[in-house]
C-alpha cells in the first residue's frame, strides 16, 4: 500500500505521477489524502470511453473517495494479513485484475458481465 509522508503537495505530486488518481493514508498519521488529475491530464493521457470523459472521472472520483472512508477500518486488518502471510504489499484494490488478467476464461466472463451493465 502506498504510504506517503508530508508535505501535502509532495504527496499529491507523487500520487499523480503514479496514477491519474489516488487515495492513501499518510504513513505516520491517521488521516488520508485523495488526489485526482485535472481533465486536461486525462485527455493528454488518451483516456477515452463511450461514456464520456466526465462520466469516467465521476466514477473514479466516487471510487477513490470511497477508499478514503475505508482506510481507517481496513488498513490495519490488511496490513496484519500482509505481514502474517508475507504478501509483499500485493493487497490492493487491483488484486483481482492483477491475479486474473492472464486467465482468458475469467476475462471473457468479466467482459460479458460488464457489457450487460
């Protein structure tokens, strides 16, 4: 899990360098931060969707803001599991995608369900 120290501006720069959006707890404080790139950054990165960029960004915003409310309850539990089983920091919100992306049957089933939405 990405844990960043202050100052706040450095945390935001790091988050946006790694992703178009990010939510994470500070390493030494119970508070969390959220950062999201401006639309021009998404456009420059070639982000496109038939839903439209604005709708995609709203979905990402809701996703990341949800994380800001989950950290207090789940970070200590996930950190304990990570240490107990030596997972090497692989417990992220992308664990299913990272684990299953090479399995064609899983990808096909996911895409079929996604297309129904």
